[in-house]
C-alpha cells in the first residue's frame, strides 16, 4: 500500500515549461518597456500587476500548484492572503496618518 | 531499515511550510520598501535611476531561464532520463553562478561610486536616497545569499542523483530543491521592477 503513490503523479511537459518560459520573458520585456514611459502612479500599478502575473505563472506551472491537491492550493492561497492583509493593513495605517 | 516509509505528500507540505516563512521574511521587507516609497517617492526615483537596468534585466532573464531548467530537470528525472536531469540541474547551478557574478560586478561598481551601507557619500545624500540604497543592499544581498544557498542545495541534488538516492521512483528531494529555487526566482520577479525600474 505504501510502496506506490496513492494517485498518479502529474509530469509537467517540457513543451509546457518552454511556453511558460517564453511568456515570462515576454512579460519581462513588457515590464521594462512600460517602465520607460512615464505614467505617474500607473507605473507602479503596471509593474506590480505584471510581476504578479509572472509570479502566478511560476507558482502554477513551475511550482506545480495547478496540479496539487485542493488542500495544498488552499494553504498556499492562505499564505499569500496573510501577506496581502499584512501589506494592506500597513497601508490603511499610512494613508490615514495625519501630518 | 530496508523498508523505509516514504511520505511524499508530507515532504512536499513540509517544504511549502518552510517556503511560507521565506515569503513572510521577504514580505516584511517589501512592506518596509512600500512604506518608504510612499514617504520618499522622489528620492527613490533618483536612487533607482542610479542602478544598472541592463545588468538587472540580464539577471532577470538568467533567473527565469534557470527556473525553466530546474523544472525541466524534474520532468526528466520523472521520465527516467537521469543524464538529462543531471545536466539541467548543472545548467541551473551555472545560472546561479552567472547571477552572483553579475551581482558582484554591480555591487563593486556601487562601492566604486562610494555607495555602500553607511558610506560617507551616502550619508551626504538625501534621507530617502540613503534609505533606498539601504533597502537595496539589504534586500538584494539577502536574495543573493538565497541564490548561493540554492546553488549549494542543487549541487547536493546532483550528488544524490549520481548516488541514485534521487531516481525515477523517488524524486521529492529534487522537487523540493526546485521549489526553493523557484521561490528565489519569485522574489527576484518583485525585486527587479521595484529597484531597477522605479517608477
């Protein structure tokens, strides 16, 4: 019973990995190009949106999260949710400080 | 101990729990960055302009490619192609080496311009710029430490593959080392635009 894995293990194909790499490089090129144009505050928003997209691609495919159990996906989501609360709360504080 | 119990899911879960602490470690520093960016917007802009975008972009490409290489190595070990798995792990380690060399060149150039933590030149700069470079050295430095640890970890994995400790049936060690390497890449994905491309 314990010699074998309970369920068949998903193997990421080299082709998929290659496509993800291509997308990541493309998004990097876009990130650099967008940063050269002055969009004011939108520069920060665009940079973070692009970085988050890249991070999602890495987590979902390279880190295999797309193929993990619901439990694993849940706790990874929870971890990033906690980080978001941490950052969000700090900004509530900063934004409403007097002076 | 011929019949050792292997808990694949447990090993994976343990690694992820460790990675959460890494996320929150760097998360704390990102909060610090964000708070100071909020306060010293103009100074951060001036600071960012002094960083080398070419080296920064090059290192981004190197790390993204290395992430692909280790993902490919894991695929190959699962397919039983041990030689390819070993070679792609070597490729990942080589990328780590290139990254660290680039980082060294970059930091040396900064030192040459009189910029290092608490340098006299830095203290003469505005408060915000001083903080920007403080965070730059702290965050890219700690990241570089992770790159070096990752390279050592992957070297051990190569040894494990050669000793057949890691093979087509039992590859969770390589997967977990790969997860560590991806986290290193993940952190850089955010460091790069925040420091080199500000804003």
